């Protein structure tokens, strides 16, 4: 089955989709392809914003293209490294709570979730570009975060053998909230 068809099929049940992925016994190369595809789609989704920022940031000393290229490099080099680290961290935390998975399943859960939500990020960008209303952009961003949290919780629950994706989602949201709060505290002083 093609990846596009499997992504569409996944929206009938994220847990079942994850189980099909596990049953297909993907190698690390397929996990990396999922991650790179997701990073590419998220980069494409950010292009309108990057073009606006590039035009605004352009000065005589710095071209607006520098911001664009920096984000391109970040999307294809640093983002994958960050996602590998996040998958490892999720595996460690899941293990503390009795998770029965392994590193490969944790990576598959995260990378597959990123790929599943990426097309909706593109649709969200199209809507935000067509209707440039600040409250709409904030609402769509929150909805995308909640959707990603649910998808990742569903796939991670299957990968780790957890019974409730809702509890896993709650842990993901709480962790994200605490990280943001900690980051703001450190940065803002």
C-alpha cells in the first residue's frame, strides 16, 4: 500500500494504523524516510510565513534569503536530530511508566505521527494565508497541537502497550506546557 493511501486510511483509526506499521516491521531507513517526508511537508507549510519574514528582515547587510535558507537547513538537519532526541526521551519516560516498547517503536510512533499530521499542517497554512486573521491563526495552531498530541498519544500507546491514549495525551500536553513555562521562566527571567 502506498504511503499516501496509508495516511488516508490512518484517519479511520490511528492505533490500528500504528499496529499495521509495527506489523510491517519497518527498518530504520523507512523511519528516516517518514521523518524526512514530514520535515519537508512542514517546511513547505512554513514557506508563506518565511517569505513574509524574509522580506521584513531584509537589510543592506543581510538578505531576506538568509532567513529562508537558515530555516531550510534547520528543517532538514536540526529538526530530524531533535525528533530523534524527542523519540529517545519519550522512550525513557514511557519505560518509567511501564512501557513495553523499544527505541524503534518509539521512533516509529513519533515519525509516523508527524507524517500523519503534516498534510493538515499544509491545509492549515492555506487557510491562514487565505484568511489572515490573527485569532484564526492562533486557533488553528492550537488545534494542530491538540491533533498532533492525540495522534502521537494513540500511536505511542500502541507502541508501548499502554491502555489509554487519553492518559498518554494528557502527559504529552502537560509536558509541553511545563517545558514552555520553564523556557519562558528562564528566558524572561
